[in-house]
C-alpha cells in the first residue's frame, strides 16, 4: 500500500465510522439530565458552552472506528459494533474530562476544558454520568457480561495508568528512585493502550468473533496505544508545533517523564550523564533536546515504537480476519503511527 | 415488636452484615493501585491519611446490610448477597467522594473529606477507581447482566439526583421558578432511594429471587430512601445537634431546599407568606424555624415520611419473603426512620 492511498484511506475510514456511530451516540447522550447532557455535548464538540450548536467535530474518533472495524473484521456488519463504539467513546470522554481536572489542563482542542467552562464540580459530575452511561449501554447489549468484563478491565487499567502518571511526575530523573523506561511502557499501555484494545475487542465480541480473535484485537490495540504514545512524545519534542498543535517543547518545560528522555538517561552514552546534570538544573529545553538526541533517546524511542507496531502486526496476522476491514485497520495504523516513523 | 427489642436488634443486624461483608470488601479494595487503595481505605474509615490503621468504623453500612438481607429474604444464605453488598458500598463511597468535591464539603464523620486530605485530583481518581471496581465486581457475578442493569439504573439516578440537587440550590424560594415539594421528592429518591433500592434488589437477585421480589425490594428501598431523607431534614432543624452531629440549623443557614421549608411555603397557611418574605431577606434562622412550624412544614414533612414508610410496608407485604430476614429488614426501618417519627 503506497503512502498516498494510505493517507487518503484512513480519514475516510474515520469519517465512515463517525457517521455510523453518531446517531446512536447522540441518542444515548440525549438520555442524560439536560444540564449534564449539555456538558457532554460540549465535551464531544457538538455545542459551545451554553448549548449553541458547534461546527467542530471533536476528536478523530479512533476508538469508535476500532470498535466498528473490530465487528467487521469478525464478519459482522459495522452496526453490530455500534454499542461498543458508543461505550468506548463515552469512556474516553469521561477520562478526558476527569484527567483535565487532575492535570489542571485549561484547554483541549483549542477550547476551554469542561472544568474551565462549567466548573470543577459539574465537570466531575458530567464525567461520572458518561461513565454510568457506558456501563448502561453495554449492560443492555446481548453480550453484556463478557462485554462488561472487557470494559471494566480497561477501566481498571485507565485508573491505574492515571495514578502512575500522577506519581511519575513527582519522581526524580536520576538516582535509585528514577523512572525506568519499563514504567513508562506500563503507564502508556494502561492510559492509552487499554481502551484502544478494548474498543477493537468489544467490537469483535459484539460481531460474534471467537475468543482468540477478541484477545488478539485487544493485544493489537494495546501495542498500538504504546506505539501511538511514543510517537506522540517524539513529535512533542521534534515535531512541527503547527502540526501537533502543542506548545514548543511543552513536555520538556513541564518536565514530563516521556520515553525519549527516559531512554536517553537509561542508555550507555556519556551524553546521558551530562543530560542528567542538565535536567537537575533549570536548563534551557533547547540544550536538553540536543543532549537527548546525542544520548540516543530519539532513536531508542522510535525503535520502541517500531517494536510495538510489529507486535500489532503479529497479533493481527495470528487470527483470521475479514480482508477489507483488516486493510482499513492497517490504514489506521499507518495514519496514526507509521507515517511518523 | 416493642421499641426496646427493635432498638437492640438493628445495631446487631448492621454489625452481623458488616462482619460478613468486610473480608470481601477489603480483598476487592486491595486489588487497587496502592496509592488509590489508601485513599479508598481512608474513605471507608479503615486508615488515616498516610495509611496508619484507624479504629473508626466508617458509616453504618446500611446498604451492605440491605444487600445481605435481600439475599436472605429470598431464601439464600447471606453470603450470596456479598458481591451485591461490596458493589453498593463501593458505589456509595464513590458518590460520597465525588459529592464532597461538588458540594465543597470539607469534613465527613469528623474527619477531613478525601479531597481535603489528598487533593481534588486524587479524590476524583479514587472515586473513579471505586466506581470501576463496583462494575468489575458485578460483571464477575453469576447474574452479571441483570445485576449490572440494576446497578447502572441506580448510577443514572444518582447522577440525575446530584445534578438536580446542584441546580435546586440556585433556584428561588418563591415565584414561578420556585422549587416544588415534588421536585424534592424526586431528588431524594434519586440521590438516596435509588441505591438503597438497588442494594436490596441486587441482594435478592443474587439470592435467586424471582423478578417480582426483586422489583418489590427495589421499590421498598426507594421509599425508604425518601422517608430517611425527610426525617434527616426534619432532624437537621428540630433534632439535637449532639445526636445528629450536624451544626445547629446548618441546612437553613446554607438555605438548602429541604421538605419542611418547601412544604411550609406550599401550604395554605398565612404564615407561608410571612415565611417567604423572611427567607428572601437575610433573616435569623431561629425566626425562620418558628414560621416553618406555624405554616405546617414540620407536620407535612413527617406525614410525607409516614406515607413513604407505609409504601415500604406495602411493597414488602406484597411478596413472599423469609420471615427472619424480613423481621430484620423491619428492625432496620424502625432504627433508621420510625423511631424519629
């Protein structure tokens, strides 16, 4: 598959899945208390604060697409995966709402976060409402118990990942209590991979897939999540801020424990020692970037992302999947991760 | 049953159920991320901030007792209701954690609330973790799908009740937008009744009760919740602060929309008009109390509580229940509500 067809295919796949899921998602959110429903609509990008309809589309909708493609890969029509898609989008939005409170983030996708626009208390409540709605959605589905086991495992991982993320921020760069690359990997799997894996696995489950296929798609989504997080962290340092939409070297200024830095510190290069000294002073982030690269942090991070992409391929290759949706899954992989490797 | 045996029985019932549920609840909470688990342990009253074990017992454990008695009333051993008991205690503690953030409450049961002790962000996370654990607990139970339908209905009601509670606080006492007694009733059913009903119904479900019994116990718990809330609001005005543990006339000072006031304003007495004028000025709460009583607010509230207790009796009488646990359910009713009527 050439880069050109890939680049065209993935946005169309995302758009097709968004269009398929949107009516059910709107109907589900419409069952909420009106005030809470407005906050949810704001979080999804459907309206402005106050309820005026908005043109913005919200996020890319990767999770709903994985759920729809999971069902199709199992040989079912995409609509079989819609309850899974609705549930994972509700859970994803719940986790964004609450994480923005915990991280004190004031803006998301160019707008004030929900807690900034509506207040902390109401934002906590809106997140809880979306969470409850996700459970209700799956409890009503024909594969309820197994679906809810998958969802609650992902929810447990999300909480674990967010707890570790908050704790890693307070840990030192060096010394016996320093953060190791393996801890970054576990946190990325829990925070990002678990829900991507759950999305694809839930879709496959509702599409009637056998357990081996459900497990393979879960595994694939988890590795995709780690690869995506690593690439995101690499782009936050070396990417074009006009494309990433993130402040220049923001992660380094906030002293986030991302893989390029951790891998550089963990490596054998003499630059690692100088990097450690620099990080413990209040050094200029631009100098830090040079040393991360010199100590092999960028190379190591990209190699790690490639290893997880290969693990995605292995997981997908090990089970029988319908070729057309499998191709679309691969085009999403290319779009989300590979084009930046 | 005399008042004396009633007063003795209920604390013993609560203690028996707490002892039956505690090992499973501790085992379940022990599966959490250690930091999140410490916050949960603090919320349950098992430890102090920092993790040192505490002697305090936390709450009365009404919800876990209803779940155990629900199973026993269906003819099963109490242990059949333990997963239900664990789930409802987790959900109850989750809702206290998040409600304390929303309401800005700094103290609960004589200690700082979780957000005061650990920070708002961590308290949001700990609540989410307990919520996820409740779903996981029921997803693993043999009656998973039906159990999760009951739980997610209660969760939806909890969110709806909390949203209405936050909105009612901002509404006026008089005029076309004033709060009506019926809105109070709906809010009390959602905030308090739904989870009490869910507790008893879930216990019965796991105890193998037929749908009519499950529905009757749900209904009984919802009416119990309203009666309990009304009595609590009456005691907050006319009760002994040494017994209630609440600040003198705190609800009136905070201008809470409780039934005694709403019923007084809604009544035909000439005192209602004077009460309205007083409430719209910054009047002394002690004067307000006299007018609420004169306008019939206390009498109307107690009559409302008695109506809901009668509805509990009707619900219990309409289905076959094992006599011993039914007697214990009634002793809980007396202990929680009737002794104050």
